[in-house]
């Protein structure tokens, strides 16, 4: 008898409709702007939590700065994130994976074109972000802040998030992501509770060694339509 995903604590997936997203071009990233079409997909409403990751890896050690059952699982390598996606794809019998950085930014922006979706009212950042100035140096409940326009929590601030994309200069060309087999640094997105509020933007990206364990790095999952 096959294992059933309903036995496990599992991420809630939110639909992200297809469209076009503009990457680069901002002062904060000093990269050329370019447009990319994005196919529709589902993405988890929150980063994968401690209790969700422990269903896959019972020996996972929770971070001291993110210890709760529903807190994001941090101190997770890219390799572990990919392994979780493969495991969950098996029990859910659906194509689960990490988002590409293009998908991640499309989901984060939710149609916004500026640095963030609250550019017009910078003081609104406090309603959406956990950052260096309000986090107390640890992960806080992501849903104590407002979701973005797609209903996704903690896309900015909170924790850095792994994507499947190799870190490369812009403009990007296909493929935007892979299954983790290719060597090289991966793109991290979103910033974390340790960053100054002014540093955080929808286009913020940095390189991460796939084996690195950082207590402000976690991940979300994506389900493809095909």
C-alpha cells in the first residue's frame, strides 16, 4: 500500500497565474532589465516549517532562532531542500520542486513593478516585513505581518529562500532552474530578519553554496502544472 501525503503535516499551496515579470533594472541590483514570461504554478503560502521538514527528516535539528513547530525550517542546505521536494513529490504523487528565481520573483511581486509592492507608502513596510529593526534577532510569526497581493506570507524579510536557479549574471536565458544535479552556487531570494529594512526588495538576490547551513535560510515548494 502506497504512502499517503495526508498522513503528514503539509504545505498549503497557492495558485500563481502566469504572466510576464521584469527582472533587474533597479538601483539596488545594478543589473540590466529584461522581461520573462512565466507559466502558472502553485507555490507554498509559507516557507516549509519545522514540523513539515521533520516528517521527511526526523533527525532535523531546529535552529535556536526558529524553534517552533510552525516556524520556517532554517539551517537547511539547498541539497536538503531538493531532497524534501523529491520526497514530498513521491508521497503527494504530484510534481513538487523548488521555485526558479523567475517564478519566485513573479510570486513575490504579484504584479508590482517597483522595489516592493508598497513603494508608494514606505512606512507600510512595517505591516509586511520582519527585518533587523523589528525582529529581535530571530524569526517571528510570518502571519503576524500582512501577506502580499497573492496571499503569500514572508516573501520579503523573514528568511532567505532557496531557488533552483544557478547564480548567474543577468539577463538570464533558459533553463532558469534544474533538479539540483548541476554544480554551482544557487540563488537565494527574499532577504531575512537580519537585514536592514532599506536593503530588502523584490529583486534582492545573492549566491548560496548548496551545502551551506545558515540559520536565516529556508525554502518554499512549487507544484508545476506539468
